[in-house]
C-alpha cells in the first residue's frame, strides 16, 4: 500500500522551506538510500526540479535516469516511487495550488520558460527579493505551463524566444546519433554562438552538454534491450562501447554493464509485483 504524503512531505532533508497561502517551496537534498524510498501518493500537485544527481522518474517523457535539465510535474493523487540513483541528489520542490488540476498524469515539462522559472526560484531561494508575491506568481506560472489553456499573458517579458523551445524539443526527441549543435542552430535559424548564449541563459547549460546528456539518457534506456553494449553505444550516438563506458561511468558512477544487470533485476522485481 502506498504511503500518503502531504504538501510538505518529501524524501529529502534541509531547513530550506518557504510558504505562501497556496504553495510550499523546498530546497532539499535526498536523505534516503534509493532502495528505502517506498511507493507513495502525493495529495497535492507538485513540481520537482532536479538540481544535481540522477533522478529516476516514472513521469511521462522523463528519462530513465536524468542527466539534463529536468522539471517534473505531478498532479494531485500521483502515486510513484521517483527517487535519486544511489540516494544522492538535490532538488527544488514546489507543492500546492488550489486549482492545480493540470494534466491527469505525471509529466516531464519540456518548456524552457518553466525550467527557467523553477531554477530562478532555486537560485534566489534565500534572497529577500524573492517575496511571497513573487513566489506565488512563479508557482502559478509553473502550473500554467502544464495547462492546456496556457496563457502567454501570464509570462513575463523575460520569456525565452520561441525558437528555443523548438531547439530544446528537437534535441530531446531526436534519435539521430549524428545530430550536432550546428544542425540544431541551422534548423531554428540562429547562429550556433547565439544558440549557446540563449541556451545557457535559460537552461543553465550549453547546448552541447544537453545533447551529450540526452545521448547518455538514451543509452541508459536502451542498454537493457539492446543486443549488446556496442549496439547500445551506436544507437545512442557514441563512437564505440569504450566511449560509452567512460561517459556513463563519469556521470552515473556505474558501468553500462552493471547498469544492464540492474535493469534486468528491476524488470524481474516489477514482474513479480504484477
């Protein structure tokens, strides 16, 4: 049976908590080993912005394990076992909202403006300038990004150019192992340098880092089903298996082979609970 979690209950620790009438804001570090995070249900809607670590989420369109800017929205009543790989990571959680209906399923939010809004909260968390009015307005903007009736009027003048979302989604969805930053820039009609500048401003990473991160995420997803690790490396856009192994171990602290065994064990355990 799933554990019930209230607005301020998260699998994380930290004294950083701010509240408004309708929302709570938490800056937390994972505080439980991965295997100790139990199946749980959140009474209220909430967002999780991953700041560091590999987050493992069951949300729609979320990677098997994160390595790129990740913002997850969970509607009221979401039941999951989302957790950090190895129990190590930091995150911002924004919970609440009287009218927080949104979609009926948990989802990865592929909106650069929403990611920037959440990151701004995390960056300015302890600043006095981030007053309750700004916090409440920012939370409402996050909810608007997940609503089918999103209004552009709710967005500030600092919203990113429309082509950034196109570039973000192109990299996110592409399965082309040869996709390059130059190709993405050409597709959206901007110079690669300008793409890099805007990408870093709103997503706090370079487009090349995001592209490499997505390749690692794809590799993590296909390693369990690929005929061999060499095939997984090729499918995800790595030069060879050795290149994949170095990159995977540097980021996740585990080899692709060990990850493959882990996925098979997880699959067996999931089948036993069906």
